[in-house]
């Protein structure tokens, strides 16, 4: 049980760190940097995020891959609002 508790704690720290990095990059208008952190949050080994948050993160990632910076920014903004609302930030 002790090993698994350490893994869960490590995942929570990674989750909090990735969300914080996304936020910092977002407020500095570094959309590509913010989006680069998204795959870390979506790994199957991570704590599952609320569906609405996951959807906005995935949409930001897809928009960025399509070179649609404005749409990516909009989805990042909504994801950050939800992350703040749910206590991830």
C-alpha cells in the first residue's frame, strides 16, 4: 500500500505542476508552451480530470495543432477558469 500511496502523491504533484505551468504560460500569452503541457495532464496514469476540463484541454490541443491560435487560447481560457473553479489552481 505504501508504494501506491507514493505514486498517487507523485501524480497529484505532477498534475498540480502541469496545471500551474499551463496557467503561467497562458497569462504570458505563450500558447504553444501552455499547449505543450496538456498531454501530460491527459496521460492515462494521471488523476482523471472532470470531463468538461478534459474537453477544453483536448480542444485547445487540437486547435493548436491546426494552427488556430485564437481557438486554442479560448479553450485554454475556459480550461483555466474551470481549473480555478474546481481547485486545481
